[in-house]
């Protein structure tokens, strides 16, 4: 039940925030797509921007009780 609740709340996040969470928690760290540089290019942001997206996405989930 908890996983379903978290998945539902993640799906409601803005696209870039969802993508940042996916990069951090879902992608296989051995894949080429898991590099922070590729994630930044895909999201059109800097390393700090990627960190900000992750922080903000986590906080949004906390605020929603997920």
C-alpha cells in the first residue's frame, strides 16, 4: 500500500522533478543514462539544478505525506 501511495504521488509531481527522482532512485547506476552529466543534459540544468530538483521533489513528497 505504501509503495502504491508513493507511486501515485510521484506521478503527480512536475515532469522534471519526476525525472530527477527516476534518475536518482530507479535507473541502474551502471547504465550510461545514470551519469549525472547525462541527467543534467536531458533536464536542461546544471549539477546544482539537478540537486535542487531532487531536494524539491523530496520535499513535495514529504509535504503530501507520501
